[in-house]
C-alpha cells in the first residue's frame, strides 16, 4: 500500500467535529449505494469505530507493557486510511475483499475483553455499502480528521455520538426499539445505585446507554483507581442485533470502558436455570416490548408463565438473573399492559411479589418515548426481600403541556420532586402526596395483581387524553386479550378427557 499522508491530529472541538460529520454526510449522499439515514449512519458508525479503535489501540501499546495489538499492518486505520493514497476501485477492493473479511475472521482467546473477538463480533454482519471508491476515499479522509487521542477528544466525540444514536433510533423508529431518554436512564441508575465490585447487566443493551450511565455513576466523585477498575469489570451487556452492538461498543469505548463486556445474543434464548447460575447483582434495562418471540424461546420458561410477549419474558429472565444475589435489585421499563394484565401476567406478577420486594412503581408521563410510541410506560423497581406495600409515584408533564415531543423531550430536572420524595435512596422517609400513594399487598392480591392503580389524589383525566393516545392503549389491551384467548385455546387443545 502506497505511503503518503502523515499529519498530526488537531484537537477535536465540537464545532470542528460537527463540520466533519456534516461534510461526511454530504459525501455519502452522493453515493448510489446508500439509501437514506438507515444506510448512511451505520456506514459512518463502523468507519468511526475503526478510527477510534486505532487511536485507543495506539495508546494501549504505549501504556500497557506486553500488549499485543489486535490488528497488524496493513489493516490498521493508520496504514490504509491515514498513510495511504489508495483510491478508486483498488481502494474499494481493499476494503471489501481484504479489510472486512480479515476483521470478520479474527479469532481471539474467547476471554472477556479480548479485542480480536470483539472486532470479529462487531464486524460479523458489517459490509461496505458504498459503490464509489473515490467517494469512500473522500469519506475516510474526512473521518481521519477526528482524533480520539485525549480525554477531551473522547468527551467531545461522546457528546456528538449521543446525537448520532438518537438519529439512528429516529431512522429506525418503526422497529419496535425505542431510544431511552438520557434523563430517564440517569434517574433509574441513581435510584438503583450500582456500586463498584457489583455485576451490573443490561440484557437488552441496545446502544449501551444504561451501562455507560452506570459506569459514570459508579466512578463519580472521589473514587480510587481500584474502584474504577472494578466498575469496568462489573459491567455486562447483551444485545440481539449487530448494529446496536457496534454502537454500544463504541459508546462504551468513548466513555473510557476500554474492554467492554458485550456479547451478541438473545437474552431470552436461555433456560431460567442457566440464568440463575450466571447471576448478577443489578439489572438496568428497557427491553423491547410489543414484540413476540418464537415458540422455541418460550420453552425456556415454565409452562404456566409462557407467553409470546417479550416484556413478560424479559421480566422473568431478570428475576432469574438477580435471584441468587443477596443484594439483587432491578430497574426495568415496562409498558402499561404489564401493570393491568391479570392473566398470565397476573401469575408472573404474583411470582415476582412472592420472591422479591416490588417497592416502587414509577408511572411515567405521556410521550416520554415520543416519537417512537405514545403507549404509556412505567418503571418497576424491585429487590431481593420480603414483599411489603407498594409505593406508586406519578411523574407529571410540565405545566401547560400534555405531551413530550422529539423537539421538547423530558428533562432531568423533572425528576427533582421524585428524588426528594425517594429520600436520597433510603426510602425510609416516604409519605403520600399528590403524586405518591401506597397500596397494600392485600389489595393488590385481591385485584388479581392489577398494578394499574389510579392516583387517588387526582381526578380521572381520560377527557384530557387525545384520541390517538386512547386508541394506542386500547390496541395494547386488545393484544393482551388476544394473548389470553390464545393461551385458553392452547389449554383446551391439550386437554385429554
């Protein structure tokens, strides 16, 4: 490969980075192989990943004695991107027939954090969609202007990267996977309070938001180098799809988690007994809901708890994950249907409240996940311990607003009253108010474990909800009813007189 350009990277200011990204998008729009943001953003993501990986790999060679780089010449970014004048068809051929196959074929030790295994997993299904080698060369030249060599550079890129993650979710908003707003993630993490040395898992990691925030939480303030190392080692993530997996890898790398423990897998494709053996202390997650899993996945769950609805399956798997930890605890986002279902969902909630303490149900305001869905959502907080009464807290939309929107999303400050009521994590000083109320275990049992309890301090606000919101919740209810009928049909079909 012809050696040509060498240059000292300039500091990556946010203005400069935004200019690079804008220019990169202009270049990609000219290529016939890229159709829309769903093609352009992944192309940008995997190239940026290789650039970031090479910068961080270079630092590790210097700082870690005996470190063996995952990539050798000519497959390092600095070889084929920075120091090469190759362009056109030869450049396209190198990327398509040499570089990507090499990345996909890497084999490591199989140990957690082995960079060869990580690269192979990240690029397993990645392909270059650009058809013009000249445009690809221009794009690579643009991205080569970005530096990941200092903490400030990483912070700047992390800020920009979060906006890219939102755009990825906007472009794929009909896939049933919703971008979890950063303020909500931060609030959930703070209340669950993961500590260095604990195993912290997101079984539906997506782009890594919960894991990144958990790491920030555990390393905030005056912490020792040992605590930082333990915090990194304790993080675990599982993601079913390769593109979110790639984005999560880069998200964690940019945050300083240099050996992300992420795997591509379906969390539900494992028996509950295996999940118990592979237990963790903390689960933080917003699993996909409204989807369905095939019948083979359902066989991993007890017959009386089987359902095709992913929200229920994830709830059961999370319970299994933290069951053996003496301090097991969880914060999980669920749709409204999880609260009001008294069929198979009622049985699962009964099991939850027999083995754990569901101490808080946080009722989120309308539109938190707009524009992806307007279905009302909630957060369940539970932990190992004996079940007592359940606290409910209702977050209201800001004064004068009925909903959140893409341009006016939820802000972290809106959790301030709830944080004060939460009593700094102690939960001992809670009292009822216009947003908070308590329900006894007896009342919940008598209702068939219906947790869709109305705030007794507020009038019924159905008349203030839009027809679109009401129809969306009606559809969710109908889905639950259909599931109940299917279960009944299965039981009748299996009956032998």
